C-alpha cells in the first residue's frame, strides 16, 4: 500500500518539476548549489589556512616522521644503528640526519670600532646537513630566495634563515631579534659554545616554517669540524614515507625494533603544538556557524517556493484529494520536488568543489605570512554536509505542503 503511495507521489512530484517555470527551477537549483558550496568551502578555507601550516611543517621540516633527541640527552645514542635500520626499510623513500647546536651569529664585528657599541648578533640553531639528502626530504633548495644552495663539500659557507635578518622583519613582525646588512657574500661570525669562526653567507632561506627560517645550515663535515664533535650521533632525523605507505606503520616498525629506547619517534602531526590544534578546531567551529546561516537561508527559500506553489495550486490539490489521492502522496510529491532541487544543486556543487576548487587551491594556495592556505574538503565531511542539506530541504518542503493539504477539501476546491 505504501509502495503505491510512493509511486503516486513520485509521479505527481515529477509532473510538478516538468511543468514548473524553467527560470524558477534554475534559480532554486542555483541557490542550493551556492548553499552547499557555502557549507563546504567556507569551513574548508578557514581550516585550510592552518592545515597549510601543518602541511608546510611536514613537507619543509619534519617529513612524515621526525626522530629527535630524548629530553636531557645531547644527541640520539646509537645513531648509526638507527640510520642502518632506516636504510633497510623498503617503505622509507628517504631520510635526512641533522646535527644541531645552539649558537649565535654576529654581523657588525668588522665595522664596529667602539668596544662599547652594541654588538649586532642573534641566537639561532646551527644545523649540519647533507645538502642532497636534506633537499630530497624537505626541498630546502626551493626556499633559497637569495644566493645559492649549499653544494656537497662546501666549507666556510652557510645558509641563513630569513627570520634572522632585519630586511625580512616586516614579513613576520618586529617581535624577533634580527641582524642587519646581511646578504649573500656577507661575512658573519658564528659562535657555538667556545668555538668561533667566520663564515660567508651563501644563501638566504625564506620558509613559512619558523623552525627552518630561524636556523643556520652548513655542510655536515664542516659542522663536525667547527663544533669539534667527535661523536657521529645526530640530533634529528626527518623521514619521508614512500607514496601509499602509512607513516604509522613505519613508526610502529621503528618502535618495535627498539629505536624508541634511545630516541623520540613522532609522526609529523604528533609534534604540533596543542595551540595549533586548538586553532584548527576553532576555525572549523566558526566555519560551521557561518555555513549554518546559508543553510537556514536555503531552507527558507525552499519553504517559500513550496508554500507559494502549494497556495497557487490549492484547487488542484483539493481535486486530487477529492478523487481519492491520499494526502500523504500529495505531501511526499512536494518532498520529492524539494529533494530534486537539493540533489541537483549539491551534485553541481560537488563537481565544482572536487573538479575545480580543490585542484585550483592546491596549485594556487592562498599566500599568507604563516602558511599557504589550501581548501580542505574531506569526502566524509562533504557527505555529512550533503545529508544535512537533504534533511533540511525535506523538512522545508514537507511543512508548507502539510499546512495547505490539511485544509478542508471542499474549501480548497472552491478556493475559500
């Protein structure tokens, strides 16, 4: 019996859509498309601003996994054993071992004549790297904005982060210590512990990841000679997984081999500050609130359209009831009409999101000082929003139909 009611409702709903004004139909579908875009895109862009930072943090500093020195230790013990294990894992696409020490870099030591004059220096993290391996893991050479990248065997040359330099200060604010008049070819004095040496700046690194843009990089052999480190134990290892490999599997394998006994193994996301995760949650909440406004507008639009349609067809509805068509079938016909608008509009919006917007934002991210903003549109989240829109549309289509159809049949036929 209910199946027959559904068939009648489907027939009536299809007939209403076919005989409706083309311009009205197009307008409603356009509204539904914009509503769905609003539901997905607004939240996606807000979250994408921070997710861009997370992605940059992974791509430009940590890799998929970052292994670091345990608290209270100077370096990762048994580093050779660790690197040997990484070299045998088929799921690892590459890794970069880094030596790090805290130090200072001074800029005006050659021109300062007065001993009482303030020294132009800034604290930094001095990092020894294999230039080729580091570039394969983090693409460090892509962020050399002035000068040249390090070459294997370079001695007496360094790369310096832009966030340490005064001329780049306007890009990130004046709240950090910087040094002035430092460019490629400039000589600076580097101090680590009680060791001091003059270096030539070969290039300037400008990354949106602070851990990268506030560091000084030099070749691994040069670092070991300068610092005087006799141990080959490293301080950090950034690891990139092969495409299609879950980094969690690599982490579990490393921990299973005992690496966790002498080092800290974290996925890139696990090393993020809690404040960043809180910001992501806040932006997602704000995006949902803004999107909800659009959902309410779309629901009201559907309500008005169905209500006006039902009002103008009161006599027709009365005749249908008079010849024995169930009220439920008539009500469902308007629900099907509303579903048509929602599904067609949402389908067009989904095609636009995944076919145009997501690829476009990936290729042309929003340029912010702290990140390259992308559009985050996970499939599960999109499906949930689609269901929300459908439910809201069904309710908005059913209520006005029910209000009109519950009126007396004879009054409807006579237009009273």
